C-alpha cells in the first residue's frame, strides 16, 4: 500500500487551502450583480458533449487555473489603478517622511520610484487575466453561432438555448448550459448541371465522377465550397486561363413545408464575364495555349543576345552565366501546351530550388486578337554570386547543456553555371557538458548540385520533380570534448530528395569519419571515478610501489603499468576474481574510448513531417534511419590483402569499425486547447557490432539523461541498465525512450509544463558481460528509468528559454525495493536548462 510522506501531505494541504482561499478572493472585486463563469456545459440532443467543433464556437472560457488556482486572475485583480496617487499620499502622509526621502534621493529618483510602481501595476494588468463575467449579449451571440454552424451542416431546424446554473451564490459563480437541439438533417438528392460554355461542359463531364457532391450525402456547406475550388483548379489546369471563380453557382431546391428532407442540387456555370465600355458582356469560355516561352536572365534594357534551346527563347548577356539545359528542365511549360496553373506553380518551385535566383516572376499576355494563345515571360533576378554570412547562437543539445556557437560562411553561387553552389564555412562552439567545459572549432567545404550526380540510368530513377540535390562535403574539427582533444575528419557523398510534400529522404552513398584522439594520456584525469577505483585496487595489491607517484598511481605510466601487471597474471590478483574483472573492465573501456576510429559506411534517413507551419500544433513526425559501416570494406579485406592482427583487419594502420545501426523516432503533438498542447516522443535505437568490431565507436553509441532526454538525470549519468558504475560518460549501443509532456500558458510570455520521461540504455550483442549493463530479454524492461517533473519556460519570440526540474520517480540503479518514489525530495531533483522545446 502506498502511504503519503509528511512533506507530501503538507503540499496537498497547501494546495487545498490555496484553492479554497482563491475561490473566496476572486469574487471580492466584482460587482454584486455579476457572475463569474465557472464552466461551459454543452448538451447535444440531450446528451453531454465535449466535441471541440462545438466548444470552439464559444470563445469565452472560465479563467485559467494552475493546480486549481486562478493565478492570472489573481495577478490581474491585485493590480492597483491608483498606484501613483497612493504613492503620493504615502509620501505626503508624514512631513518627516517626505523630507527624509528628499534628503536621501533626488526628486528625479523619487519620480522614478513612482513610475516603477505604476509600471509594475500595468505589468500585472497586461499579464494577468480579467475576470470572465457572464454577459447575455455574448452568450446569446455564441448560441446563434452554434445554430449557424449546425445549419451549415444540414441541420436547418437546429435551435440553441442558453441557461445559467448557479454553482455558488456566495461566490457569485455560475455555469452556462448550452442546450442544442439539431432536428433531422437534410440530404442531397439529384445532382444536375446547367453549363453555358460547351468547352466547360465537356471538361466537366470528363471529371464528373470526381465530384465531392454525391447524391445521398448529408448537406454540408464546406462540401460546396470544396467542389467550387476543385472545379476552379481543374479548369485553370485545362487551358481556361481566364476562368472566374464566381462563374460557379449552386442552386438548391428547398421544401418550404419542411416535410421533405431531400435537396435537389443544380451546378450552374455561367459564361465569362467580360467588362467592356458598355458594361458586362458574357462570352463562352475557350481554351488557351502557350504560344512562346521567353526567359530573361537580365533586365530587358540590358539584353545583349537571344538564343533558343528546347523551344524556349533565352534573353541575356553575351557571356552565358547559366546552363540553358538546367533552366529548361526547371521550366514546365512549352509552346503548344494548354495553359496550366499547375505548370506555373511547379516552374516557380523548381527555379527556387536552384537557389541562385530571387523569387521568379511569370507573366502572360495574349498573342492574338482571338485570345486563344499566350506569350509567357519568365523573369529571373540573379542573387549576388558571392555571399558572406555570420552567425552567433545560443546552443543546447543532448551532449552540450548550454553553449555559444559562432559560424562564418562564404557562398559562391552557380560556380559551374549549372546552379552548383559552393560553400566554405568556419564554425566554433564553447559550452558545458555535465561538469566539463567543451569547445570545438572546425571548417567545412560543401558543393551542392541540384541533381543526382550519378550515371544517367540511375539518376533518372529520381525525377526532377522530387527536387533532388547532391552534396559533396569535407570537414575537419578540433574538439576539446571529453578531455581527449579529438581531431575529426569527415567526407561524404549525400543525396537528398522529397518523395511527397511532407517526406524527405537523405541517402549517404559514402560517409567517411576519422577520429584521432590526440590526448589519450589524459584519460584518467577526465574519468576520475575509474581512476579512483583503479587507484584503490593498486593500494591494496602487493608489488605495486613502482607504479606510484607519492600516495597515488602516476598518470599515465603508473596506471598503464598496474593494469598490465594485473592482466598479464603477474600480480597476486587471481584471474577471474572481482578485482581482476574490475581492472579488465576499466582497461577495456579505456581502450575503446581512446582508440582512434575509422568509419566508412552508408546510411539512409527517411523523414515525414505533417506540420504545415511553425504555429501548427496538431501534427506528427516520424523518422527512420539505417546505417551500415565497414561491411563493404570487410568483404574486400582479403582481396585487398589488408593487414590483420588478432582477428582484426587494419586499414591505414587503423582497425576500421564494422556495425549496422537502426533508429526509429516518432513525435506527435495534440492541440488540447488554444493555450495547451500534449506532446509525445518515442525513440528506439540499436547499433550492433559485427565482423571486425566487438563494440560501437563512442561517437555512434547512445547515452541517456539531460535536458532533451530523461530530465531527472544529468546527461550521461543514467544507465546502462541497472548498473551504477559512476562513470563520467555512460554509453551503450541500445536505447529506449518515451517522453510525455503537457504544455500550457501561465501568464504573459511565461509557460509551464508537466512531464514524464521513461527510458534507459543497455549493452547488447557486444563484448560487455556485466549482467547489470546488458539487455538479455523483456525482463530487463523493469530497468526502465522514470523521471517526472515540471518546467517553466519563457518565450523570447526568437527562442524559448527552458528551466525543467526532474525527479527520479523510478531509479533502476537502486535496490528493487527502493526504486519507486524514494527520491522525490527537492534536494535530489535535477535541474536542467534548455533552449527551445525538447521535442
């Protein structure tokens, strides 16, 4: 049985008292005849409903509460509109007070005190929330809006009545009850047409089966609007250049007796309304074709030459700056084609995708008096060929708690006249990870090519309309990261394209990474817990005095000497004993973390995101990634006669890494209300060493904890499994994570959150033998760590500053009987600082 601890009981008592007192306080400042809105209750044909479509029609909501307390209302009511007058009265109330104030501060400073007091009261009014008072003028209008909404959905006899229900006469609170009676809905009957222009009638008949309006469907105004938009887009893509949206009308036969609930519908499409000096003249619509396509790559008054390629005329300078073949592939219209809005939109999108022009413009003009053909003019305004960019950012990631980053880039556009963009960049960061200061400085060279750089028979598998890009890159970085001062080199060939509007695919045909640890002798100065354990074992072992410098093992010679002394079976420590296994584990970890890594592989990344804009909070994002490293090299190891030592092949005097790795990442946001969001994230990642490797490189492994992961633990401090190794940087090759977060507005730019984080890391299919660290079956899911807590965020507009406090709700590193709810004290909480939302 779960019992509440004394401090928990006090917190609950405080919340209850706060709720009761706030209920009395908020009504003291409102007039005796006013009522404070407690709840909006909706009854749909006699049954309670919580449908958002209905509730959203009533903008007035009860005052928001945080833990049962109307915090913003209390802030608003605490504002004093007469603060300036009260300050003056307080100042003049006692003669000596005024004299004393003037002897200490100048009159300007006293005036500033008054201004600060007034500004603070104004701040409370701006960021607070006025009382939500019941007003019949408002709720009657809301009732009419509900009735109109239902009428637009076929409930033409719907009625909405509103009544008040007192919930507390002493506190002047009441509910508003919306009683909605819909009556029977109306349905569409026969669908007929009355189309004046023969060409429009013929086009309509070709696609009549795709009509949104179907006999038997319930009446819905939005279906008629959607059908009008469908027809408009269809005609505009079939050569009807000047088609007018208001030519489409719908005539609905209405039974005034109210006994027939079937509605015959007529789709009426008028002729073209042509304005003349004598007024509006109706003319039949006709199809229009493209006569000529003219492309200007410079101003009209600067044209020096005209050339023709693929039935397109190009006007520009004598010295060709752009590949005509490249431009013609982007242009989706040709002479003789029917006019199409879709072709125009696709052309603009493809030209923008090249990244070398400002927003292109496309204009049309009739080429004949009959208005049956169009001349197309495409104007391309080149961007500056050389661009210099500077950036300075606050950064935060799973590895870096907080930091400052800078970057500087030089971009050369259209370097080979085929829209190839060359980029040279220098970047750097300085920040903190756990208790360590980390820094990095590096440079990158990239060449972006707007096509698939492969043999034609392969490149054509990814058509131009998928906006393909090839990226060739090379980079290097010098890191003062975890004390080992790494030098990293990277190079690769990457392809990117979009399969659909919201889907993106990144395919790394080849990526090469070389990690050179430049300060390996500093290992035990960084991993102090490992050093303390090794030092303690050395002190209790006979024959180790030569490894000491004073009272402790010398770094690095003493630590290396003692490790070799034990593992070579020269010491009194018996092979297989706990002490021997500890030394073996420490040395294996040191060797892995200090070993230089050579990674040669390929990967593919699929991303689908349904978010339509930055402000869209009803969306999901799913990402799959698969990576293979070292497998092709391993197949060629014997034919290439690579050097082999102890069953391990070496390439360039380095043991190359070999593994397969897969990841699944899913994020979903649900908009709960206009000011609150529920967010979910799940992550599964597994990297399996094979062939030439028995473990995963450090920079490809997983860790847990930190501001973007399980916030009840510091970064790298959680896991693996139920172990409590004390290592400064705990990592493994298998990870599970689940994050839940409820986000809501507090007041002004302040926002709040309640969250639960679940997850851990384990070793699996590698050389780790410790059962506490390994994942050996579904029973080890009991080692999932659970952190829960709350957060406060401040929205600066450009970014969100985040302060989260996490409590270890379930700690798998403790004894099983002490894992749940034993570390909820504030002193054991973990506070993390982050920039923007974690997911």
